[in-house]
């Protein structure tokens, strides 16, 4: 934290674990502000995430992206999202992106380029979400899903995503962000 | 859920509350898939959120947006984000947006227009995030913060946000999404 920002800072003096599951650990932390206010804040300690924007074409040669349809247990509905998942301990985010792409779509990317890195929810989560552009795709097999995953990959024309963005099944924030970034800014210079 | 999607569905048969705080309640739910797999999933039951993109100009007449700087307890760092907050029980999202704008920046909007609605994290959260464009701003007073809030509003030139998006303090996913949407798609037709 920069010196000039000390007045916005908070110091931590206690932390206890409330709960733990595969996706995150929940902690209650006690912190005191530079202005002397003390409070308890709940934070999720979560692994980093990856999202992949896999570039392809339809059978008619239209620009398209590969997305996955699945039931989402939080929102209790079926969404269409980019392939995504957790970065495993010690795993490089690019390796995690390649692995998730392969597991969820059966495709391998000849080229994987960072699009952006964001914090999904800095207010109460401590993790990052990395988004990669995946190009030069080769189909190498079928999906390889975890025991409790049930999803279907689908080639979606870019025009169809553009038209439906923010509606129906195209409402996952990180998918919408990834698509807007891909359309309006593209990959960082290589 | 549409009939053709029954094979992607999951049925819930048990739910227990693990923990509860001001931001969310954490539940463990037991669900069985159409293919007969049973698992326990953790979900956060959270109030809806609002984000506000407040349009203004710098003293030099440059296009600018009002953002807020604050320490974020999840990420443990200072971020620059759009004014945002929770929708209160029974509150209209537009009213919540107007209220948060006023509390965090001291400004009232002459016009508030929906930009988009997304699901912050459908994998394990059930809430929505509404983003509004706020125009025709009038300063009506100072900030009105909760006891444990410490933040500073700041007028940031659009060009500066554009240049720094996805880096440094400009990394909150919903802020990045809101900015990209504002720049590339604007408000829905009125």
C-alpha cells in the first residue's frame, strides 16, 4: 500500500475459519481501520480461476466461439459460458486454461494468449480470474469431466453471442466480461 | 428448465445452513443429477448487487466517470471501482443504484438507465448484479458512509480508465465489465 493511502488501510488482528469446501474456505477476520474503527469481515479464500475464449468457425465458416452449457448450482439454472475452472495448487494459469479447455471441450489450443486478469470479487474474495484466448484448435477427443460435472460444449456463432449478451443463458459475469474484452480490446500485444 | 434440457438438470433433496453474515448465507445443498449422480454443493444465498457508471467531466471538460477508492477486505488491497452496493430487501434495483450513488459520491442522477444485468457467479452464488448509467449529475452533499466504510470518490478521465483497465487498481471484474459495456455497447434503447 502506498504511503499516501495509509488512511484507507485496515490492519488485521484476528482470523478464524468458519467453513471449508472444495471451492473455498470461509474466514471471519477482525480488522481495525486507520481511523480506529474495528469490525469483523467475512472473506472467502479461493483458488484462482481461469476462463478460456476458444476461437473457431461454424460449419459454414462463420466466426464462432466454443462455449459450454450446464446447470449452475448457485443460480439454479442452465447457462452458456466459456470453458472455465479452478487453477490447481502450483499450476500455471495458462496450463490450467489448456487443461480446462481440453476437459470441457475435447480441444487442444495451438496458441493460448492472455486476454486479461481481474478480481472476481475483491470485496470478499481474494482470488484472481485469468482469461485466455485459445486459437488454432484441434479436436483431440471427447470431454473429460469430473464425477459431478454434467455439461455440453457448443459452437456458438459470434453474432449469436453478440445479440444475446446479458440475456437468457449468456449472463455469467466473467463470460460477458471475456466476450466484451475479446470484441473490443483483443489480446495484449505479443 | 426446457424439456430438452432435462438431462442437464439436478434435483435438490436437502439443504442445511452452514453460516450467515451480512453479505450472504452459506448453504450446503444435496442434489442428484438426471444421470443419477448425487453430490453436495455449497451455495451462497446473497442479496442482489448494483453498480453505477456515473458520467461527468473533469474541470477541463474531458469525459470522465466517478469512481471510488477503498480498501477491499477480500483482496486486501485498495481498488478503484464504480460506486456499488447491496440491494436492500424489497428495494427496486434502480432505487438502490440512486441510493448508493448518493451515499458514496454525494451526487444525485437526473437520469438513471439500465446498462446490463449479469450473474456475478452462477456456479455458487444465486444473486444478480444490475449496472446502471447515471447521467445529469448534481452534487447534493458529501458522502454518507456506513460505520465500517472508508472510501473516497474520485473523478477519473475515461482515457485514464481505458489505459489502465485490467491493471493496478482497475481490476474489479464488475467494474471492468461495466466499463467495457459502457464503451462498446452503451445503454439499451429507451
